[in-house]
């Protein structure tokens, strides 16, 4: 399949197992889900394709997953799209990823509006190429009135960098509005994190079987339920999302115990 053909794919219809759907407790759907979308390059190698095709296939899978998450009642989906460490990849791969971001956001803009997907981002966007940043801002503006689900892209994001930037914001604010030490609470710090608008995820999913969190939402996932699957991200289907949520619903969430 060519790159252009992949770009024009619409989300699949009838893409989930209806019997499995009935097993879900609709009253216990996690409000906020975070996903580490890992395995695009390995999937491409396994299928004799270029890394670009693996990344684009991963972008198309995201389209399906967001739509089904919205159908289930998930309010926010935060996905690890490009980390601060990803700049260390080859120049060609970084350029490919930036091209995919730009093309995806342009060509999926109308779909996002139609499906009620509100686009936003976390991370330090200042390092993105101007053309990518402009396209992101245009798509964000186009979807600002969408209310069905929030799609939050972690772009040039690293949790340690996020905490560093939060500290700088707090120091700057303290220069202007002196705070007593007792006022610097966990809630106060959280208000200065990138994710303040959406809160902490109840469930974090990692694909490809890697057992680490890779500098993703370190503050926010301290009490999140974690679900790891060996499935590579380009093979992650809405049914895999159901499995993750079903696993979440079997657990008794404990705080500090």
C-alpha cells in the first residue's frame, strides 16, 4: 500500500467485537486513558516495510482507537507521540515523523470535527518545525468546539522536562506573588503541569511488551492502573482497547496500599 493510499483511509466501521462490548461496565469506563504507542518500527521490519510505513500505520490505528474510545465514553486520550528523546533518532526518521504529523493533521482535520474530537497537546512545542506547529494550531482551532473526546498529543514531551518547566513557572509566579511554603501543595504543583486541564489518567496502556514508562507522565501516573500488551502499536485494535479496559475493571484501585 502506498503512503498516499494510507493517508486517505477513513476509520474502520464495525471494528470491535460486539459481544466483548457487552462485557464492559459502562459506569466504570476510565475517564482519562494514556497510551505509550510503541512498536511502529518493529512492525515495519516484521512486515518488510520502511519505518515510515510503520509510523503511518500507527497513525491510522490511532484514528480507530480514538473513535472507539469516544464511543465508550472515554473523555480524554493522551498519547505519547514524540518524546524529547526522539530527537536522537536519525535525521531522516525525524523528518519523516514531522512530515507524518503535518500530513495527518491536515487530512484528518475534517474527520476530527465530524467525530467530535478536540485536539490539544502537551510538551514543549517550541522546538517543532514552524510548518508543523502552524498545522497543529490550525487543527486545534478547527476542533476547539468539539466535545466528544479530547485527543492530547504528547509532542516533544518528556516528563522530567515537564516537571522542570513546571518548577520554572512556579518560581516565576513566586517572584510576582510570594507564596508561603505551606501553599506549595501537590495540587498547586499539578496546576502547573501540562496536563492540568485533564487531570491524571486512571489507566495507562503500553504496547510492544516493554515494561517501563519511558519518561511519560511520571507525576500523573503514580496511581494509574498500568496495562502492558505484547501487541505492537500498528496491530493494536479497538478490541485490544477493550481488553485493557476490561482488565482495568477487574482491579480494585488502591491509593497508598
